């Protein structure tokens, strides 16, 4: 299952944002999508996941060879792509348990163990303790765990996360970082949009950077970016 984004142009009624993005996420690969605030990371992941707005005006998005650029978010999810959206977006008036069980499930690939509520609770034991609590009463870190667990419940072959570290305390960040590294090591394909470069580089083996040209301005291994101080400064102001 490879994600192939080719020559993608995406924008809103008021502004074009992406002007020809090329991006590939191979089977089992973990890619970090970096870029300063407002460069179009969320725009890109929403376009991939079938969420509108934004609008795709040119280019293609293929998953496993099939063009998904005109599919609905439900169809994209059924194709095996799950999104952990920016800001978590858990269902506040449902319990933790209900958040995990309301999602439409797809059958796991035969080689993979299906995700169940029990498996999510093993993965994030904190969620088991909050099983009967309303999601709105959870801490930011717990809500992020729940958003990740909810995405895993769809049995994705590609997990896309949009700024999972946003607003989290360092102690929670360590837990999330460790769990995401585990998912990556288990062979799940991951695309992670982040402002937290250290976390992204820890999880991903390859990096793409969007800049204000609305294209991929830098592309290389995580190790190469770590040692490229000029690129870090130019594209990420680090
Ligand atoms: N719903 C929207 N309508 C119009 N413009 C938007 C909308 N969402 C985002 N934008 C604009 O698109 C650009 C990219 O935003 P975004 O994809 O959220 O960036 P990032 O996720 O990298 O911070 C920004 O200039 C932002 O103001
Ligand atoms: Mg964003």
C-alpha cells in the first residue's frame, strides 16, 4: 500500500495554498511532514483524507494505485487511511469507550492483528482507567491518546497524524512519542505533520518540508535534516 501524491494543487476559495506537491509514503514507511505554521500541512492532510474544504484543483492522490482524490472521507477511511486530526476532535459528549466503538471498522489485513478496544487499552493503559469518562473531561494528553486509539480502531494501513504533540505536557509527550515509535517499528505506514521537529525526526526515517512556495522544498532522511543546519534555519527557523 503506497500513497502517491503527484503534482497536487490545493486551496480555498480565498487562497491557493499548495502549488504542485509530490509525496510518496511507501509501505511501512514513516514520513515526517514539516513546515512552519501556515505553510499548508493541514491543508495537505485534509486533501489526502477526502475532507473538504480545501478543494483539489489539479494533480492526483493514489493509494495502492487507485486514485482517491475525488473520494469522500468515509471512502478514504475504508481504503485504509486513518487521520488523527489537528486539535484531536474527540466526541466530547461520548465516553472514552464509546469514542472507540462508534468508528466504522474495516477488516484488518490478514497479516495484521485487528485493533480492539482491549488492544487500545493495552496500548494506552491510561485510557482503560478513563473508559467510562466523558471525553470532554479527559486531559489534553488523554484526548490525544483517545484520538490515536480511535484512528487505530479503523485498522488502518496508513496512519496520518496532524500535530499530535500540540499543547501536550512533556511527560505526556514522552508516552505518545514512545507509542508512535512502536507503531512505526511494527510496520504501520505513518505520515506525521509536526511543529515538534525532535518528535517527528524520532518517529520518521524520511522528511519532507513544505515552505511558502507551496511545494516540497526539502526532502531527505531524518539524519540528513538533523545535520543540515542551513535547511533547519531556512525552512523551519530553528
Ligand atoms: N478553511 C480555510 N479557509 C481559507 N484559508 C484557510 C483555511 N484553512 C487554512 N487556510 C489557510 O491556508 C494556509 C495553510 O494553512 P494550514 O494548512 O492550516 O497550515 P499548517 O497546517 O501548515 O499550519 C494558511 O494561509 C491558512 O490561513
Ligand atoms: Mg496545521
